[in-house]
């Protein structure tokens, strides 16, 4: 296999730490397979170039075979105007790469079962589902407007909009994933209130007819948020729109023990993906070697699997993570009585040793 060019966005806060760990793990799992090109995006790009996503940074990502991201943002840039905030860079790279499907697995590792905040009888049934989130539509990419009413009162407006083709393509991703799993898709919307959700439900039901082996369920988002903590084992593949997916995937991360454990993949039509952990930049612990690199390392494994079809190498990384956890090694976010507290770099080294 020819060497793959990976654009690397270290980002802000703990981003550079977890990215460094991940690159070292990737080199160990697949030596000589990658060329890494560092890219400025987020707060660091604002500081250096005055923009959260300079044009040359986006072009580097567009020309790469895949993009690996640490985390962006932090309170340092909270007072930036909306179009200059670090998060606009994240939205920009997603849009520029045309990645419309965000894949977020929620799986509890057996050694971390006691870290699950749910009742023991619920956790023991197992947690293993995937959230397929539409990533380039909805409120996040709609019109945003601040204005004053006729009597001078301040007001604001954010527009949610979805087209039929956007819903169809994300639904197909979910149904195809379900075909390789337990063949259950749960579509989450708010069709009792929102017109966009009524269209969403109609189109998902049309796509479902092409997958007769898959069982389709519908849930309103408020009910879904309750069911995720009441009976997470009932879920297999969840498909939902951008905002709902953002919120529910964070809820899912806490169900499995720590937001630091969860990777994500954002895929386009050609599987040229954007890979990142779902945690933020955590500036409060940046530079202290406390950050858990596992979420980013597992995002690297997803990159191997989805963009490069390197399933054997991805399996090796995932198995190494499981073995280290079984050895009782824990960063602060997943530490519990009876385990050994280690630093982020020590976690990296332990995973590399297993490889």
C-alpha cells in the first residue's frame, strides 16, 4: 500500500497532547504507512493568522487522504465575533471536506463497567450502539440573525433547514451500518413539533423500504434522551439530525464512563474522513499530562478502518486499548479504587507496548 497523506490538526488545549500520542500509536501499528502534515485551525490559527480556518489550511485537508483532529477552542477566544470563533473553523472544515455523516460509537469496555453511572442491572445488559449524526445541515448551518423588533427589543433567529437528499444520504449510512450489526435503526426527531422533523420521518421511512431486513423505530428526541439512560442496550444504530445528534452523543459518552474514551468519524461520499475524539480542548488541564488520549487513539483506529481499509491494524489498536484497561491502568478521568493512576503519556506508552 502506498503511503497515505494525513492532515493533522493538533488544535488547542489538550489537542496537541492527544494528537502526539495518537501519531506515535499509528506509527507503531502501521510503520512507514503515513506522511503527516500539520495544519493550523482553531484558536491557534486565530492567534497566528487572524482566522480560525485559513484557506491554505482547508486546502491541505482537502488534498489529504484523511484528516485527524485533536480539539479546538477555549475561553481565551470566547470574546471573538461569531465568524471568528474557533468553532467556525470546525464547521468550515466539515463543510469544506463535504463530510456529512458523523459516526460516534458508544461502547462500554468491560474493564470500565463499574464506571458506568447507570444502575448495575442496566449496565450489565451491555452498551454497544452507534449514533449516526447528520453533520452539514440543520441549525448549525442555517441562517443566524440578531435583530431588534419594531419596539426596539433585542431578538435573535436561527434557521433549521433540511432537504430531501440530505436526509436520504444520512439514512442510507445508518441502514447500511445496521445491516452489519443487529439490524435495528432508531430514527430520532421532533415530528410532533417541527416541520423539518416531519420531512425527516417521511424520508427515513421511504429509505427503510430498501432495507427490509432492518427494523425501524421512531422516537421523539426528548423521549430518546430518557430511553438512553433507561435501556441503552435496546439501541443498535441511531440516526438523527445535527443538533439532536450533538446533544445525544455527549449523553452517550457519559453512559459509557468518560467523554475521554469516545472517538468519532465524519465521512463523505468517498470515505475521505475527518477523525476526532468527541471531547473538547479542556484548557484547564492542558500541559499537565492528565489528558486521556484513548478517544483520539481510537479515532485513529477508525481512520485506519473507514478511510484506509486497514482493519487488521485497527483491530490491533482497539485490542491494545482493551488490554491496557484490563491491566487496571487509568488516567484521572477513568480512575477508580483498585486501579493504578497514570499520566496521559504513560497511557500512550502502555498502549504502544501492547502493540
